[in-house]
C-alpha cells in the first residue's frame, strides 16, 4: 500500500474506535530478540507482554486456522471462505479459449516471413520452401522493371511500388562491366531449368528465349529484364542506385531497348517504402524472431538470475546493497544512454546501418529512420539520466528509513524462505504465456489473404506458361487483412494485458497471504501454519480466482484504452502537422495523462484489495472498499515510510532491467547479428523488449519485498483499527521505525514552528 498520500492526523492511527495515540498503550518489544518473554512492561495493566506460551491476545471470531494444527496462537487468516466473483472467472476462461482459437487461426494461415521478405510476382513469400517454386535461400526481393519503380515514385501517377513486379533472389544482381546481364522470371513452361540451375546461371537464361521473347524482354515486358542499375541489399530488398551503369546502358541502347527512366526518384521510392511506419513496425517485430537467442538470454535468464541474486543480497546486506543499488542505477543509466548515442551516430562511427552484406558505403541514407529512432531514444534516456541523478540526491537523506522498512520485509522473508523462490513459478507461467502469445501474434498479423493488387493502370508482362504478353500477371501481391482479422488482432492485444495482469494478481495475493500469516502470528513460525506460501496459494486458487480476474480486468481495460488512443494519435499524425494541429497533440497528451493517473490509482487500489482478500477472503469490490477506507483513515507517515522503501526497490528493478538491456546491446553488437540471415535491422526493438521483459521479471521477484511491506503495513492498520488504535500484533522493528519517523517529523515541525515564531517576533 506504499504510495498513498492521503492526509490524516499526525501521530495517531484513526480507526473505527476513534483516535488514540500511536504507541500510547502498546507493549514493550525487544527488538533484538523478537517473540521472547519480556522482563518489563510499560502500559495499562489490561495488556500483558507477549510470550509464545501465552494465550492469544486477540482472536476475532471465524479467523481460526484449521490447517495450522494445534498451537498456542493460530494465524488470524480466515479459512472458512466461499468462492467469489465466479462470473468474471468464467469470462476470463472463455476469453482464454478465444485467444487459443485466434492463435490457431494464425498458426494455420499466417507466415511471419511475409512481414520481412515480402512477396514475389506469383504471390509467394520470399524464402518459403513450400512455395511454387521452392524459394529456399531465395529471400531477397528485387524489382525487375526499373520503369515501374520510377513510375511508382511519381506523385501524379497512381501506380505504387507494391504494384511493381518483384522476384525473389539469393542476392542482389550486379551489372556486368563487359556485357549486358539479365534477371529472368522463374523457369517454367518451355524453359527446362531447375531452380538451382537458374540460380547458378545468375538468374539469366536470355539466350534460351525465342526471338519473340527476346523482343518482349527488350520492351521491358519480360520474361527477362536487364540489370542496368547497381543495387544493395537493404532490409532484404534491393535498393537501386539513382543512375544506371554506363556500360550496361550503352549496350541496352545499342540493342534497341526501351528507354529507361532514372534519377533520385528510384532511390527515394524504395527508401520511402522501406521507411514507412508499417514497414518499420514489421521489421522491428521480425527482429524479435531473428534475435530470439538474445531475448531468451537477456529477457529471461539474465533478469531471473539477477533478481534472485539481488533478493538474497537484500536479505542479508540490505544496508550496503541500498547504496550499491543507487550507484549501479546511475552507472547503468549512463552506459545505456551512451550506447544509444553511439548507435545513433552522435558519438564515434559505430552507427547502425540497415545495409545487409557488403556495400554499406553505397547507400549512405539507408538506415536514416532507424538512426532517427535511436536519436529520439537517446534524448529520452538523457532526460531519464538527469531525473535519476536528481532522485538520487533527494533519497540520500531518507535512506536510513528505507533500510529499516526493507528490514521489516526481509525479516518476514527470513521466516518464510520459500518466498525467495516462489516468484519462479509465476515467472514460468508468464514466460510460457509470452512465448505462446508472441508467436501467435506474429502469425496472426501475417495471416491476411495474399491477393494480387489492382494496379488500375496499363501494364503488361510475358507469361511463360501461356506463351504471350498479358496484363493479368504484371501487378504485385500483398497481404490484405480483413476487418475480422483486425478485430482478432485487437482481441489478442487485450488478452495480453488481461492475462499478464491476472498472473501478477495471483502472485501478489499469494505473497500477501503468506506475509499476513507472519504478521498475525507475531513472527512465530510455529504459529504460521505448515508451508504458509502453499496454504496461501491454495486459498487463492480455490476461492479467489474470480476476484483476481475482476481486478486484472479493470487494469487491462485502461491499458487497452491507452493503447487505442496512441494508435489513434498516430493515425492523426498528418493532422497534427497542419495549422492548429497542436490542439490534437495537446488533447491526446492530456487524455493519456489522465488515463495514466487512473491506471495508477486502480493498480494501487487493486494491490491493497488483494491484501484484504488474502486475509479475510472478501470479494474484490468489498475488499477494495475496505482497503481504501483503511488507507484514507490512516496517517500519512505510514504511507511516507512505505513510499521510500518501495522507491528503493523500484530502483533495484530498474537496475536489473537496465543490466538486461545492456547485455542485449552487447550481444546484438556481435558479428552474428550484423551480417547474414540473422542480421537485425536495428537493435532498438530487441533491446527495449529485453528491458521491458526484464522489468516484468524483476517486478515479480522484487514484488515479494514490496508486497511484504504493503501487507505488513495494511495489517498494521487493520490491527490498530480493531484494537482501538493499539497495534497488538505489530513487529517491533516496524514500531521502532514508525516511532523514530514520527519523532523526526515532530522535531522538524517543532523546529519550523519555532523558526516561524522567531520571524514573527522579529517583525514586531
């Protein structure tokens, strides 16, 4: 519950029984030997010092633990529960079935290679070994007719590059310095060549054509097309140079070939097509598939190992580790920012290039869009670095309080060691879902219908099978997504938000149940029951999955609305550039800000509702109301102490995620991902993906400590409320921390009041 800033009376806990001093009637606790009999007691005679052999000080009806066996003090965790919010659990399961159905459709009809390699003049995916013909190892798209490429770049002509005739090759063809070379259609009909023989001849069988077919080729209607322009492999498509080879052009003109258009338009039209937002998104998504070893290592294994190691260190060296965390955060933020500056070309010469293979110097502006994206992220990281430094300076004065609060949580973790390894279970579930979802999403996006484009213009090409020039196969193919498929994609995206939040909710509630058992048993392991984590998970899965589904649904709805709003803003990007378009930008930013605040509030309420559910098994709505009331009615200083503790843990999550991103950068900077078929167009998206997944994984593990803090403090509020302002079960370390903090606040207020009084007296 550590982020509330609601106001309340200082120095007191406000509950249903009225306002009483915070520690006025509490027993004395021995901080060095928690749970042992005390030699002295200060307070009203109605209370006695706690001893493990003493009878329970307080036990509410219906809260006896039937699983803990016999003992002097049983955990105050309600066991006789009923299933809650079943309707939402049924809805969640039905939605999950829908995700499986949609993914199955994608697996059956999609092919992610369409997102990268494109389609040829027959509608085949380049590199597809199941196409007709077999295009294994032929994964580079080449536009055969340079006049079609030029024509598609004219703003006055409706012809598009997607309409131009393209073919799949193993590499980009190069004009000969001595004779005229050709790239011919796939061998079929009268051309008796295998695909391997066709490739061995550099795609040239012009000499095998009849005089009629050769005349058609000189007319740029095929089946063979001259190689007049130098080309470079750019994102698995051949980027033509602006001017043809002088030798090839002279031979072409002397043979009576059709006039060929040239100029910067040819270069610009290919770059424009490969730099469009849709093409960039497709490339970035495809980079995930190509860099999957990096994602496994840096998005899965690295944050898992780092998070476990960090939690173990927190358990035993919380004070030193807090300082190390702050130093590492600043260093890693600076390093990641520096890497983005290097890859964007602002520092050094290691700029990202989209050119594949040799010849990077031939296309100087080939990766301008990727470099621009990296520059934008570099600027953002610079701002983040400045913010991190400022936050560090602010937190230095409050580190002592933060360390004490984290020690309270680590004491619970020490009493329940299984909490350290429990996050591995939701990590496995989360990882399995993400792998399945990413694969299903890629296939679903590429599962559109492959249909021939409607050129709406006069064009013709030679058909080897028919033996004549026809206008039926001169246009290119594209993947067209129906409205139903678009809805299915949005359905998958919402399913991602809902499912990940559901898994997180189950994890948090299980942790809260185990830590609550620690609090209400006063830290006595004999009174916490057998395997508190397992008992808590059993209660969650048996009674509260519906409540988890409802809480996660609320967060998923807000996240989906924010996603759709961002998509709408990108659609309106052209309007933003128009006069008065800044109003649209301002409105979108304001709405996003409001939705972000709403999402933060819902997550905050959910988090505390899960704690109440773990303790007493209420339905989600009643638990949220109860938790909100406790937060509103309790002092600000409890929330303030918790905020500092959560802030330190948040910095730890950032350290783990930044380390994962840095490792991903280093792996992608190797030769394996700079050349050949494994080359990624930009390290940006895989690195950001590893950072995001690393943050999620770290969140699962650091959530143990955060949830322990929240659970103990909310239990403290419940304890105080039900005992007329006197917390009867509170750990002594928590009491000492709150007491010290309260005295510090009162001293600061007294100093400020005295200073103000002196000023007033001086004025008189």
